[in-house]
């Protein structure tokens, strides 16, 4: 299916550092994908741990006021885009002063990019709205510098879609340090395409925060998964064919600085110096979604000053996401089942846990 891009807004500036970006989608249109691009200018207070991702609480597409066609945090939305397209979204993340820190979240309404059978047909609804609440961190970013560019991809010629694919976060929990269980009920009203979770803890591995996961259907008569979280790392690598590259990061950091990798399990790092000094780059430690840097001169001495460089992690569990179930060929017939429950076994740490569901909407929601 041939797709063509159409702008909704182009480099629109928002003078308030707190607000909601609200954009009406065109009527009588067929939308295969919406690209949401949001950027802001990095301040002089360099922060190697945060990015524009943390300034957007969620991205939503709402139908007729209350119907949810899409609702996710940028991090979970990034992982959903990876599941759909097979590669990470093209974010441009960096902590250099004056750098345009940019997220680009593709919202897919098909099983894969360009799916002719599943896309959002706005003619079936009275109104469709894209809604993005944000709070710009004016310590990390210059005030009043948030911009948005949004465009969508539509078929060159009208098609006859069966429905659309809906992706949403069904549970978001901030866990205080305590061992125990976290139970999440999974809706069974629509067929499932994917179920995945995202765990965020700056300096802990996912399997330290969530040690085991049990995913039961019909009061335990069917178990889609019951095992250690470490097994999900292996299964994810098999799904994607091994480790995969994350986003390239542009940074200014020094010896011993901790940097966000935006990977739940970063294993290798490619680093390129920006400048003339001969330097040796390495890692002191890597744990959770951060890596501690080792920067030396060509004689092996610690660098006394911060250095500019490009940094690319390779690994798995992008944005801290892991797949619990994925039904690529045929959706799982959830409406035929009475209940579905995920039980997470929690370690004694503080972390954020998001459970996400991707469903198949036949016809109108």
C-alpha cells in the first residue's frame, strides 16, 4: 500500500512550559500512522540521566471524547513501535547545551507499517483528537522552547479496512521498596495482538525489580508464561534475532559520569569522540538503564574535563520493555475467555511498572 505524508502541525512552538498539546485529526481520512515529534533546547545544566522523554506524561488518540485508540507513555510507545516495525524509533537524544533533544514516536494503527487491512478510519467517528500532556523541565531545558511537529501517513487511494490496532497502557504502578506481588487484571473484551510490560529503575536490572512473572487465563487453566524474568530477556532476543542497536546519544560527560542508555540490558557500546584530543573510552559498570563511563587520555590517565562524543548502546529490553505474549499470525481470542491476570513478583526496590496491551479492533470501537 502506497502511503503519503500529510502535516497536522509543523514546528509549532508552545510558550507555556506546562500544558496539553491538542490536535484534531482530519475528518473522512484514513490514517496508517501518526508521527509525533516533540523537541526542546537543552539548557546549560547538563543532565546525562534525563531527556525530553521525561517531559511528556503520555500520548493519546481519543475517539468521540472517551474512546481510546492509543494511550501510552513515550517510553512504552517507543517499545510498541519497535514491536510493530522491528526497529527502534528515530529519537535524537542528547545533553549538549543548545542541542535539540527530540523524540519521534510513531503511532501505528496496523499490524505492521503500511497494513492495508487495519488503519484508523476517522470517517467512522464524529471527532478524533491527538492529546499530549507535557511538563517541560526548566532545569534541563530552556524555558518556552518546546516545539511539536505532527504528521500522518495516509493511503494514496482509499482502502477498505477491517478495523485498527489499538495500543494502550492498562496499568501504571510506582512501587516503593518492598518484596511481594503486583497483580494486574488484563481486559478480555477484544482480541490480543501483544502484551508487554515496561519496568523502569535507573540503577537496577529488570530481573532485580521483577524477579518472576505469571500470566494466567481462565483462573489458571491456561498459562501464557510462568517463569523468571531472566527468561524473558532470552525470548526477546530470539524474537528480534539477538541484540539490537538503541538510539544514538550525543553527550558531554566526564570520568565516572552515569549516563542513561534507554536500554534495559545494554551489553555493548560504540563511542566516537567529537574533537581533536586522542581519548580512550570505556565503561566502569553497566546496570539497569545506565552505564558509568571511563574516559582516559592516550596515556591511560583519567580525563580531567568532560568530553563531547556520540554514544550508541546495543542490547535488549529497549526502554525497559519485555514481551509477555505476542501473536503475530492470529490474534489471541481473549473474548472467549473469562479472565486474565498477570502476577509480578517484586523485589525490594523502588521502580515504575507499566503493563501494556495491544488489541485488534474489528469495525468501530
